[in-house]
C-alpha cells in the first residue's frame, strides 16, 4: 500500500527493449481495488481501468466501510458500467476474449484493512492474473496489456510491475520495484528521483509495490495459507500486516518458492 496520488506510466517501451513480446492468449485479468474514504480518486482510477487496451478484464471494488461519499460515487459507477455492458452489441460472452469491463462491488461493514480486503477480492475473483491496484492510482492505457505480455513470456515470473510516478509531481519516481539490501532493509527503487529514463528497461527486482502490480494466480494459490478451499478463508496477503509492508512479505515468500 502506497502514499496517495500515484500515476503509472505505460511500461511498453521498457518491455520492447527487454525482449520481443506478444500476447499469446487473452486470459482473464482480475483487477482488485480496495477503497477507504477515497471518493475523489475512485472515478479517475476506475475510468483508467475501463480504458485499458487489454480486453479481458474484470474489476472488483471492495469498500472498507468508508465514511465519506465513496458509496454515492460507487453507486454511480455501477450504473455507468452496467449501461456500458448493456450497450455493447453483441454482448461479450463470459468466456469470450472480447472486450469485458465487469464491475463487482463488495461493501464491508467495517474497515477490514488493506490485506484482508484484498484477500476477499482475490478469493472472489476468477482471473488467471490478479492486478492489485490502489484506489489513488491512475493507469496508463497499455499497463495491463504489457504486464500480461511479460508474464506470458516467462512462466517463472509470478509478479510484474510498471513504473510508478508521483501524482503530486509526475516527473519524479515513486517506485520501480522493491530492492533489498544486505541488512534486510527493503526500499522502493528510485523513489524521489527525477524520471530521466534510468529505469526504462525491464529488469528483475526483489519484489513489487502492491500499489499497482500483476500477480500470477497459481503463484498466489501456492503461497496462500491455508491453501484455497471452499470452506476456508485463504490468506494471500498476511493479515498480520493491517496495511503497509505486506508486499515485501509476499515478495519474500515468492522468492522462497522459486518465483521471479
């Protein structure tokens, strides 16, 4: 979970310089957005998701008992997404790779925290890939498309991310991945630096900020405890972390299981 107001740059240039990539298939991506009193950010965030070039995308919005006007905004967005789906001609089949923009909303009766709410979304979602996205993040149009390409190019990659730029000053970097030092101090690579293209090639890092990153579901299922079952609530993100640092823990577990 990151600081407010983050803009994510299109990752396409970096991906092209890494290797020749193309989408082999179009598996479903489940985008999970957890909101708590983030009403001003919801429309920009979900609008950017609805405008992604990647076609097979479902959106799960979990509201953690917000006390601002988030629910009014969410209700309006639900109506808009429903109208867009009904206007699509012919309607996309649930199993079709055609453009899908489904919005599912869950309203918690109390603030369950970032990790538990995301776990709810992961458990309720269907996608082969899971995108965790903070409500104050606005994605570039090809963000999902390019990250799916990266995942499909190497089945050992369990986590992928783009370049996160500050919403307060988009010329400066918020994160280009998590790096860890010998003293086990984990930091966001490049945070606060001017963005002059120094991180524009795809590189392997220790982990990714959960503000905006793509996970492979088979990896999440492997790391979950207890393992996903119909009668148990699996923990993908460790709920001992109410918020913050959960992405470092998840990256560490992924490394221990051999994922990149």
